[in-house]
C-alpha cells in the first residue's frame, strides 16, 4: 500500500472522527519544493462537505494524522494545503518489502474475465508502414499493460484479405508479373505484392488519361478503365469460388503473410489468435435477422435493413443492403460475437484503429448493446491520431508510404551513427555493436511514438527520437546501462539486509517515485494509455540521475549507506526494465 492509499483511509477517518462526516474522496498533490513535506492533502475539495476555514480544517486533520498515524512525522498548513512529512521508517519498510520482489508493480491475473485486444489488422495488398507501426506498438503495449494490471488478455488481429483492393494486386501481377516470386526477386512477399498494387494504380491512371483524351467524360473514364473492369470481374469470380482465382489469391496472400511475420518479429509484437476477413465477411447476417425480430433493426421498402440511432445523437445506419449483401458493420457485428464464442471468458474488447473510424465504432458498440450482449458494455475504441513525417503525408497507391521494415533499418543506422560519434563502444565486437544499435534504434522509435497520448497526432522526427538527452528512449536506456555498470563495479555483497538509516532527500524523492509504479500501471490500464508508463519512466530516470549526481554511491565510506544505495539503484534498474517491457522496448546491459 503506497502512502497516498494509507493517507486516504486516515484522512477519511479523521474527518469522520472530527466532523462526523463521511468523505468520499481525498485529493493529493506533490508538496511544492519550497515547503516542507512529502505529500500534500488539498483541503479545498473537503469544503464541499465540511464548512469552515480551510487552514483551520487542515490543522485539525493534520493534528489527528500526527497523533494516530505512525507514518506521519510532522505537518504544516499553507492556506488550504496540508503538507505532510512522512517518516523515513515508512520508506525503508516500503523498500525492504519490494527489494527482492520480482515484477514489482505487476500482478498475476486475478479476474476470471479476459480482455481481447485487436491491433495491426492490415490489408494483404501492401507491406506494413509507419501508420501500422503506431497501431502495432499501441495495441501490443496496451495488451501488456492490461495483463500487468491483473487481467487475462488475448492479442488478436483481423486480416483484410479480400475485396477489390486485393484483386488489384492480383490482377497486376497476373498481367505484368511474368511469374516472378519472392524467391526469384529476393523481395519479401508483402513488398512484392505491394509493388503490384502501385503498378495497378499507375496503369489505371494511364488508361483513364487515354479514355479522356479520346473524349470520354472523366467520371465515366474512371468507371470504364479496362483494368478496373477486369479487377471487378476477378472479385466476382473470387466470390463465386473460381478455382483459378482462388488459387492465385491463396498463393499471393501466403507471400504477404510470410512477409508480415518477419516485420512483426523485428518489431517485437505477437498475437494469440488471427481472424481473416475472407472467413468473417458473411458473419452477422443471421444476427440481423434476429435483430429484426427483436425490433432492433427495421427493413425499408427496397429490402435493405437499417438501425435508427437518432435518439443517441447519431443517424440511421445500414446493416444489410437491398440485395442481401453485408456491409462492414454487419461483418464487425458478427466477428465480435464470434470472438466471444471462440473465447467464452472474454468480457471486453479493445479495438486499436485510427480516429477516422470513431463514428463506425460508436455505431458498432451501440448496436451490440441494443442486441443485448452484456460484454458490449466493456468495448473500447483505442482511437489514435495519424503519424506524419517532415516530408508530408503518405499515400499507399502512389508508393510514397514509409515502409515499416525500411524505417526500422533506418532507425538502427541512425542509432549506429550517433553512438559512434559519442565514442563509448571500446571493446565491443561488431556483432555486439549491431545488436546494441538495433536495441537503441527500435527503443528510440517505440518510445517516441508511445510517450505521446494516443489521441494526439504525431510528427515523427527520426533524428530527434535518437537523442541521448531529454525525454527519449536512448536517454532512459543509457540510465539503465549506467545502473548495470554500478552493479558490475560493486565488488562487495550488496544483497545483505540494511538497518534503517536517516534518508538523504534525494533517496527519499527516488523512493517516492518508485512507490508510484503499481498505481501508474493500473491507471495506464484503465485509460488504455502507454504514454502514462512512458512518461512515468522518464520521471523516474530524471529522479535517479539527480540522486546519482548528488549522492555518492560507490565512493560512500559508510558500508551500510553504500549497500543501501546500490540496492536502491538495482531496484530502479529493474523498474525501468519492467516499464520498458510493457512498452515492448528492450534495455541494453552496456552502452
């Protein structure tokens, strides 16, 4: 139990004892540096329940705490702020309780209900790009954070492996590919298929230009371009189960899947289950029939089926076309239901999808609630903003996307360049250097993206992300490596128990920061925000570096103090490693 949890109980107890009033909440803030104290109770919110002078109320509560709470050593009141001094003994007891604790901050699954987190969900007509990187990093990290908060988690994705966009790549390869394969070209399968998606678009535009030059209206030219007509025919054949088209589809999709797996491995993300749109796009149609019987949906004169969400501030939404074919909403309804059938312990889902789909998920969640599914109350759209580059917006059809594999290679190269400039790699083999550059480069990329609130748009600057100073991944990794260096240089047994000493101010500040880690994990899980973990880690590292610069560790002559400070450093390193693992980031032992 951290000090705020202790004080919350005791402040409520004080108010009940003094004023005979039950206080629902207690508001805290860090004590300002120019006042004595470790934690501050904000008295002003209490005035809603207890009438009187805030300074006097603060004095009365402070006196009660000092008399009745062993951890409270002293207090002072500045206007409406009750500053509380916590005893050193409390922090020593806290540290001794966590010193040898593995996975401090995380708890094993305590909830029988599971959460399914969906992320990535790519199309099989192109490689993963920078936007997919943000999606994957967010989804993976949120899944790990929810797991650390005490829930069972399934990581999943739905692969968009059907539709006209897939047929465009297939047709372009059939027309212009001359039988080339990933093996014959040396290209990853997803890159090879992506090249043909770009090729289709170029050919399509050329045909449109020819038709317009021959006198066809521009809009008609877009519809009549022979290559588009042929792609549409290929889609019809696929839906009809044409053997030749289905065989080509399977072959090219397998190329892409193999390519994706390489990217996922290099990015450090994984999945427990996979769903494929080709297997789910007909799901949901039977649910529409049930919804019609329940009065959730209604049928229009043309035979199409809709839902009216105007009472919820939205509008009417189609769920089945007049010809009986499904729309994306129908498919998503069916897929959600299927996932719960496949995993009966799932009682909530997180969809990691860009903010352009906010409306879609509002509608989806409302429909599932109206259909009576209790787990629909626990659905969350992890909506995130676009990632921009200094060079501008990416366009898949024009081949101007920032390829995920290329970006990871570039980040490794950037890390290598900056590391070599700093010149601290004496004694490293070439293999060790390459591994270090990979860890630093990927850590820089992941941290730069995850430290930002998911809803915010990001301008990604690769060079800035690899800086070794400031709020960056490499700065935090360097601090971890510095701690490992301290441990290697500690040529004495620092595992022994230490008697409680008077704490230095910097030691106390560091312990206060460490104590927050479990609540940060819980808060990050509740808010689906890796940024809370990332920025906590940066604050912890800043606190450690201030401690390191102001308090002697290995030069300390008092053995008890020296042992305690090495133990303290070791635990900070473990917390950094644990926090970064929740972000999917590795830490190097040397740097």
